[in-house]
C-alpha cells in the first residue's frame, strides 16, 4: 500500500475509534480503567492491521518500513492519547523481546504484546538498588531446568495488572556486580509472586512492591546470554529514556504551554509581561524538546538502537515538568491545590515530581550525558572488579 493511502487508512481508523479515554488519572488511582480502555483500543488497532507496523509478520507485526510507523504516529498525535499505561509494555518490553528474545519466546509472546492482549512490567529497582541498579540482590539459582528466584523489587509500575514482567536478577554473586546479572521473563501470576501497592503523593497507587519467594522460572524464559543481563538492562533503560523523553507521539507538541495560557486567560493574567515571558519560555522549551524527540525517534526508526543521547530528552522533559509545576502554581495560586478543578490541577502539580526520578534521576542523566555524550572523565568506580558477594552494596550494605 502506498504511503498516502496508508495515511488515509490511519486517519479513518483514528476518527472512528480514538475518541479519548473516559476517566482522568485522578479518577483512576490504580490505573486499571485507563489500562483496560487502552487495551480495548489497541485490540482494535491490531484487528485493523495497524499495530506492530515495523515488527516481523511471523511474530505478529506488519513487516512494514519505518515510514509507515512515522505516518501512524503523526496521525495519532492529532487525536486524544489512547495508549496510556501501555508505555512500558509496548515502548520497552516489546522492543527488548524483539531484539534479544529467542524465536521461541517471540513466537509465544510478541503478537500478544503488540495487540496488548498481554501487558508486561519492568522489574529492575530494588530498595537498595535504584540509581545503582547493578547492586541488585534478588537472586536466581538454577535448579535442573528451572530458575528459583528470591528477593524484592520496588516501584514496579502497574505490576498489579500485568501478565508478565521483565526481571533482572543476580545469577553469579562471585562475579563483579555488573557481570553476574541475567534477564528473565516472569509470569506475574506464578506461585510465590506477591504484589503490594505503594501509595503515591498524588493519591495514585500505580506502582508496587513485588516480592519473590521461591518463584520458579523455566530455563527457556531467560532472555539473552547468561550473566550478560547488565548489557540488556542498559539497552532497556535506553528504550525507556527515549520513550519517556520523547513521549509516544510523533509531532511537535506544546500542550503544557497551551494549558497555562488557557488558565492565565481565565484568570485575567494573560497581559502580565513577566508571566508572558515565562509562558513563551515554556512554549519554546516544549517545541525544542519535541523536535529533539522527533530526531531521537527518527534515529530509532532508521534502525539504530537508542544511545545515551536519549538521556538528554529525558532530562529536558523533566526540567520542563518542573517549570510547568512552578508556573501552574503561580497562575492558579490556591486553586492549584484547593477549590473548583483542584483535584485535576493538584494532580498535575504533584505528578511532576515523578518525572525527575522515573527511568533514572536527573543527576544520573547528567552523569550519562557528561561521561558518554560529552566524553568527560568517568565517576570513580572502586567496586568495578570486586566480586558482588564481598560488596557492601544494595541490601548487603546493612548485612
Ligand atoms: C513514577 C515512577 C515509576 C517507576 N517505575 C519503575 C518500574 O516500573 N520499574 C522499576 O524497576 N523501577 C521503577 N521506578 C524506579 C526508578 O527507576 C528509581 O526510583 C530511580 O532509578 C531512582 O532510584 P532510587 O529511588 O532508589 O533513588 P536513589 O538511587 O537512592 O537516589 C537518591 C538520590 O541520590 C542521587 N544519586 C544517586 N546516585 C548518584 C550518583 N552516582 N551521582 C549523583 N547523584 C546520585 C539521586 O539522583 C537521587 O537524588 C519508578 C520510579 C518512579 C518515580
């Protein structure tokens, strides 16, 4: 099909089905309704042959070029967001499975991920291993043709509604910390997996603690080579930073500036020259961020694996969120936390804190940009060659 015909097909489909999610995030603290509506939409996308455009046909995709993906994203960006809460599953787990999974794993799961028949989560962070995730202590020990997993993960977004998750666990404690980790696909309903909600500052409970007690994973559910999980984890984090930093859409966006302008007009503040300057800064920052995002996406679409420059988009995205928070409080004053419309406004204010932490904190992004983009000297790493077992790291630090 030629590109123009394809564009018309996308527009027709979106006009008929992309009618918006019916609840706000504040009205759906566990994220379940939003996820179910996103899944129902994605099922229709798959049915129409518009999902997984660039993935191979034998694994549930459409086998098309990246031009088709770009057109879909361009068209989708003109409609309400319909893939909320699918970002981790489709923006991170799916490309990882496609790139590093065996053919058997891809045959089992790739089509289900594409159609959102299954939703997956990411289980990296632990109480003692967040920024320094290579210090993780969750262990996987081989027992015949199964791995037995024990330990704890934390901040696992949407674990309570996910079918499976991508887990990193320590498979060789005698190797230095970066060299004894492996990656697995875990069934979230397997015996021994316990998911407990975490209550957030914005009233939500979208992420969780996940406990593993003697959880059995079939050996053929290991992803990538044994003890090379750190390399895969780094690749997944890069997908994450591009997904967060560029959003899932494919257009030049300035919706935060638009919302602020709307609030400023409503309150008769739009002629204040100092505020106008701040609004203009917000507008310019959002436009530049979108353009940078499109560039990162274009690199991805030309077949490149995301590199450390993805950190730049993520860092800028979270500084924009902080600026937005300050301006929203300035424009809306007390009503950003109390009064008519306050739940939605305060939710926006409070949720901005997450963006400088999720997917790696701002400080970590600055370290990555400094070391791997600008070529500045690396942070000293005294534990690089020490066996993990001997380290006072992660949960061993208090042992
Ligand atoms: C909304 C949200 C969703 C999330 N979802 C998931 C998920 O689905 N799966 C998952 O695995 N994780 C998830 N996370 C966890 C996230 O990846 C971690 O919170 C993040 O990596 C930071 O780790 P930490 O919280 O342990 O903080 P710490 O690593 O303890 O950091 C504490 C402070 O120290 C600073 N710091 C640490 N090391 C350095 C350094 N070397 N140089 C300079 N400063 C440093 C940090 O910047 C931070 O300010 C989520 C987090 C949030 C907020």
